[in-house]
C-alpha cells in the first residue's frame, strides 16, 4: 500500500484550503500514492474552537461536498479518505469520514463515536455521537479501519476495528496545544498522543496512519488565543516502529506500508490467540464500583 498523507493549515477560506489540498493530492498521485488521507475537517477552519450557532451553516454544503470529492477520487484514480461536516437533518450533525473508491463511488463512511468537550475543542456542541459502529471499510487497497481524532485515545475502538478484519487503522486528526503551555507540557502532550496510537499498532498487529493539521488558528470569539496544531503526522508498522513522521509544518508526504508484515508479526506476537475473552465482561461497564 502506497499512502499519501496531507497535513495542512487553514488557508483563510474554504476555497483556498481546498485548492491547496488538491495541489497536494495531485502531487501525491504523481508519487504513485494509491491511498490518500486528508486530516480531520480538512475543508475549512477548525470551527469547534468556540460555540457559535452560525457555524452549523458550514454543513449546508455536505451533499455537494460528496459530489466534489467523488470527482476528485475518480479523476485521480485514488482511494480517498475525507473528513466532512455532515448535516443529517435539522439539528442533527455528525463529524463524518467518507471514503471514496478509485471510481468515485462511496466505499463507506464512519461517524465519529467519541466526542470531546474541552476548552478550544467544543465538539459536543456541534456533533452527535456516531451510530454506525466500528466497521472497516472495504476498498481496492484493503480494509480501512477509519476512526477520528478523539477516538484515537480509546483502545476499545482500535480493538473492535482490528477484530473485524481491518488491515490498517487510520486517524484523521485535529489536535494541538496552546502557546501559553510550557515546553515541558507540550512535550508531554505530544508524546502521549503518539504513544497511545503506537500502542494500538502493537496491540493489534496492524499499521497505524495518523494525519493531523498544522498552523495556528485563532479564536474569533476571543475566549482563548487560539490553537497551534502540532502536525507530526506519522505512520507506524505493525510493531509500532516509525515508517514516517512529519514535522510541525510540512504539508504532504508519501510512504509505503507492507500489509504482509501484519501476518508475520501476529504469528510471533499472538495477542488475539491469547485474549481471555471469558474475563472481559467488566469492559461493558462505565465503571466497576
């Protein structure tokens, strides 16, 4: 699998941001990428930085966005992972990944299950938790276990995707820090983010692709200064070893993933074989008192 990753900043408008994405996609296609992954909510600003009812208008283009990205996938002959603001009905919105096949057909979609609510990340105001479950999306390049950002902190989501036969875990992401945080705190946050995702690769014996935003986005409500998205998109193999790791600023990259290695690793680290499924009933409880 030859994978293209597009981590990019917001270019001030939806139109300019999409234009930049298209340039990256075309460049990655020339580098023979079969699968291209875009970051979380890649078309526009990260509007969840504050709570504003007018921001729901950004989802009005959902149906036309589907048509647009379908054409991109078909023209470039790529499997394309997009992240869109879905308006399902009045007052019902989702943070949704839509995967397009090389012929432009929708291969499948995933609605974000875990929704954060933190300063600068007010996603519970906008998004209804997903109701499609954890279902790998079958494509011509493999079965994609696509999850979204906050999902990446939950080993249960990665495990279920893996148990259902995903060949790779993919996390479109929008995460960053506040400039006023100390350098030590920034390092702790970034290390934790990378470590938890590498652990999913190790525990499940499959590669992980994580694609983050870059650049600083200001809070127009001026409650906080803004978020500096830390980039660092990366790909690790089925042992959690880095295949590639981006900087805090570069905007596209292409890497090769050997899916056959998962079979080799699972033979020597047979975690699925040794799971004690008769002893995990507590995982279905919120907390065990």
